[in-house]
């Protein structure tokens, strides 16, 4: 799954389509179409982590954030999700910079 996800995260069209999804179920269905299986709970945890990292100046997660992320997923799964989210955030930043011609 890691290789597949890494390849997809480098695809601008994939990222645009993924970010256009409005619900966790839509995200799950889209990922499943691309052979990536995540539970709704894992997607919610990723979403919460991304939102927290974008809205906070702190690089550390609070105890509540950690509790929400860990909530039953394996450490290996969490590691894969965190790596994918970090990569995705970097790609989104690059895309925003490209689309706005560096004005943001």
C-alpha cells in the first residue's frame, strides 16, 4: 500500500480529486477505487491530524489529539497514515504555491 499511496500522492489530479471530497465516506470510496483500504475511523483520524496541524502553530499534538489518533488502529497503520499525511501536506503546499504563482 505504501508504494501505491506514494505514487498517487505525486499525482496532481489524484490530490485535487481527493481534496474535493466532502465526506469521510466519499474519501473512503475514492481511496478504495484506487486500491487503498482505510476505515472511516482512520480517515477521521487523518483528517483531524491534518486540521490540527494546519490550525496550530505548535508542532506537538496534545494528549487529547494523540488519544483520538491512536483510538484502536495499529502503530504500523498510524505510522503509514502519518507519513502519507505529511507527504500530502507537502504536496498540497507545493500545489498551492504553483497555482497561486507564489502569492500565498
